[in-house]
C-alpha cells in the first residue's frame, strides 16, 4: 500500500482543517476519448493497460490515496463493466480498510470530458473543492499541500477557481506526448495563467498584448509537461453545465475562462512541479517511456518491489532487474538490465531477455531473444523467436522461428503461427472493427497473410499517426545504447528528481563499508574484526551478501588506486597486491555463481564510474587476478560474458577487452571436457 501511509501522521491534523464537513474528493477520468492504443482498446480500456505488470488505474488510485484523498469517483464510459469488475476484485476492499472509498461512476453516452463533468454536476456527488485526474496519470506528487494552497487562495479570492499542475521538463523529454506542445504565458508573481497555446503544427505563438496589461512581469514557458492533474472549485461543474459547448478542458474550459476574463472574472493558476514525478500514458511512445521511468525508480515509492498493488511479490536486484517468486529460469538463459519478470513465468535454455517487461505465467521457449518489449500475462513465445520493441498482449501466442520487428502490437488472444516475419509497426487483432463512443468506425481489420490462424486480422486505422510508435530510436537513442535517462544530463537529473530513498541508503552503505576497509588497513585490524563490522553494517542497512561484496570490492579498488597515486606504485601491481591480500574478505560475501556474476557487474560499474579513467583499462586484469586467487570461477565469468552478448556499440567495450581471456577460458573448458 502507500509508502506515505496515506499521510496519516503527516497530514492528519491538516486534514481536519479541510475535511471536518467535507471529505477530500477526486474524480478519475478513466475514459480517453481517443484511439491511440487501438486495436488493444477495442477490448480493454486504457486505464487497465498494464504498466510494469500492474494496471494503470492502480497507480492513479495509489497516487490519490497517498495524498489524503478519501472519496474517489472513477468516471467510465466504454468498458465500464471491465473497470467495475477489476475494482470489485479486491481493490475496493483494500482501500476501504484504509478509509478510502472508491466508487465507479458510469457516464454512458458521454462523448467528451465536458460531457462527463456535466453528468457529475447533475449527480450532486461533489460537495466541495475536488481533484480531477486523467486515468492515465502516474505520479508521486504529494497533492495535499497543493490542494490546501488552492483552497486558501480561493478563500481570499472567490474567482480563483482552478489550479493546474505542470512538470518542468525539456521539450524533447521522452515522457512528453507528441500531442503536448504546450506554451504558457504566466504572471511571474502570482503564476496566474494568462495565455495557453497547444498547437504542435505551429512554430509561433500569437496573442493580444492587452491581455497582459497591468502586469509587472510575465513568463513564457515552453519547458512544461501537462500533468493531467487539476484542482477545481465546486462552481467549475456549474460552468460546464452552463456552457454546453465546452467539451475539452484545455481547448474549451481554459480558453473560455482566459478569453472571457473581463466578463466572467474567473482565474486559473498554475503550479510548477520540479522535484517530483508526473507523466501521462497517452500513446505507445509514452507507454514505453513511463514504463522505463517506473523500472528506473523515478516514480518511487510506486515501483515494483514496493508491491503497493497488494497482489505482487517483486524483489529488486542489481541493474533494475525485478523478479517475482516462482519464476523458472533455465541455467543458461540471460536476463539483462531493466527487466521485470512476473510470477509463474518460465524462460527456456539459451534465451536472452533485455530491457523488457514479462508478465505472469508467460512461457518463453529456447533460443528466444526479447529486447525492449512488453509481454503481458499468459503470453506464449515458442523456440527460436526474436521480438524487438513490441507489445505482446494477454494470451497471445507466437509460434517457433518467428521474427517480430520493431513497433509491432499483438492484441489480446492473437495467434501467430510458426516461421513468420512481422514487419515493423504491424498491428494484429481478432476484432473486425473499432467503433468510438459516437458510433464512428475508426479502424478496420482484414484477414492477414497466413499468420497461422483465421482469427488473426491485420489492423488498419483510418488515421495513421506516425509519432504513435514504440520505436523510440526514430526520436532518440534506444535502450540498446543503454543511456540511463537519454533526455537528461546528470546535472538536470539532480535538479528535477529527488534521489529515491533506497538509492541513497545504498550509497550510504557503500560509504560505510569503504570507511571500514580504509580504517582496517590503516589501523592494521584483524580480518575477522573487519568482517564482523561489515556484517553489522549489513544488518543495520538491511543489505544482502551481494551488496556487501560489491561494496567491499569498491573499497579495495579505491585503496589500490590510492596506493598508485600517493606512492607512485604501478597500478597493475597495486591492484594485484590489494586483491590478493583481501581475497578472503571478498570470498566471505560471494556465496554462489550468481553472486560472482553480480560481483563482475559491480567491478564493471566501478570502472565506468572511475573519474581518473585509469581503472577501465584494468578490467580484464582484475577479472584475471580474481580468477587466479579463486574468488571467481570460470563458469561465472563465461555467464557474465553471455549476458553482455546482446549489447551493441560502446556498451560492449568491457566484453571486447576481455576477448583473449575469455577465449583462453573456453579453450581450457573444452580441453577439460575432452579429457
């Protein structure tokens, strides 16, 4: 559940200020009114699409509940039965025990967000100021204090009817949808919204100068993402009832209030978010980008191993790998960085999974390669298949020897027979057409080439959006280049994201271990005493043996580098002496083959991060020494090499620099087998 305990300790006294008479209420608009996820959304609402194996609506509800919201109304039009069924299957009871009441609110016949808000007005369910959130939002913002500021502003000025949240980010930010080309003009002091333009096809902004008369200073902002999170005064609902032609919130409501300020007098204020996370899953591109953000822990505490959905059991491993219990992995399969694997999944021999999300109960055969893709629950991939940057939906089946190229979508229950090649951007479904809420057909499907099933149809949307793709390489570098967060440099990442708690704790732990080793060397402490101290730190920081081994190797390499710098000792000699002397200390925390592979990855990371640029060239030498002193086994080194094989370009440099050593190990292994 929520890591903030729904603000019980933090906000309980403040909550009473607002909620003595009225409970804090929120609306989730669980209807997208578009077809950007077709053909999937013919059968499944966007709010139930899995993001890292958990339905999107779970993130939105947890975000609101963590901010102290007590009543949540889920507005749903298409697929309302599926949303209600999901909520009733444990979600309602789980949050009710925490004092949060969730109610589905069907808005049948509504064709726009404006129609939905008119239905809410007529229901009289909203009693006071309320939060309005799109059903595709993932955020870890603490909304309570923003809500309180909104109410306080309204008490002083009854015309201050809305607060809208924006997230500071570059215009080319991955989590920015192509439809979000927002330009804002704000009063610099009050942050009142004076002008709004969102026209991706235009490269200029036009406005009447008199709009800004009497303002001492204004701001033009093109570095903001619309979070899809608003806070409204209760009279906003009445405005929608009075203005029946207001359908869209930004294009109609916001523009109507701004352009009619002299008549209506109402004001909209902005709140700029800098240190917290907020993004919308608006299309395939942002589905990909936001999933990566969750895996990389920008959304903390809403990350897989916090298991806030109540029904998962993820553990977090190095390099952003997450696994649930009861996962069956073949001994020689390779699980690369940024990979999530759900419960009950099996992965066969010699298969490679990199940067992908694998759902529950998936069956992946032998010699399968899956890169940067999303497999939903119960998907089956037979032997010798290749899948790149694609979505394979619930219960889909892919026959052996099949290649699925970038940007493909296999909707629910699709069957692709053996030996097929799906060209890039192919979308398959079992439904013949998609019809929107107005009754208009927005896409049709026809019998596909021989994909192995007469039920498998080729999807053809009536309007093709070239920007709505999973293939990020057309816009920015792909995961195969392994950029931690491509659109951020390190400085910007520090400015725009708070460091997740677990990462900070890990850094503190490593520092303590390094200090222990340094003190042990300088004071000539007994080895057993150093081991005892590190074990104490292990329990104090709740770390595992791999964490200890990785911190120990970093401390020892730090010492070797220091000896080289201060005493002018040859670096190769210094490294060898340090690793040989402290081999027993390292071995105390390296228990099996998997922890040995983790140790190699830690050494690789250390060399990458070394600011002196001297240790990287010593990587092969370090492995060779640890092999000679029997800290690393031949099998573990070869397993690490296999994991690195799918990487490309500069990311292969550590593997390439070990070619001679690896060749020698393989030849030695073959000679042993022959003998």
